[in-house]
């Protein structure tokens, strides 16, 4: 995975985690996604990878995000 895509996915996953725990959204979320788009990645690339990563995190940490 490209560094730009990796950074965007990491921040999106942080945002998913924030949604589940009632925390504030991470700074730079929009900029990271925009940078990934500028590098040629689609929203499906970014959010698909984030969905897979966070889904695995939910499985690995069952019950943590209730």
C-alpha cells in the first residue's frame, strides 16, 4: 500500500474508532482523504481498505467498541 493511501486509511480508521467511542474526529481527516484522491486513489480504495482494517480490529478486540 502506498504511503499516502496508508496515511489516509489510518486516519479514516481513527475516525471510525472515534465514532464508536464518542470521541472527537481526528485532525487532518479531510486533508488526508483529499491527498489520497490527488494521488489517484478513489474513495472506494480509501474507505474499502479502512473498512477491512477496522473490521479486523473489531474482530480482534471483540466487545471493546460497544
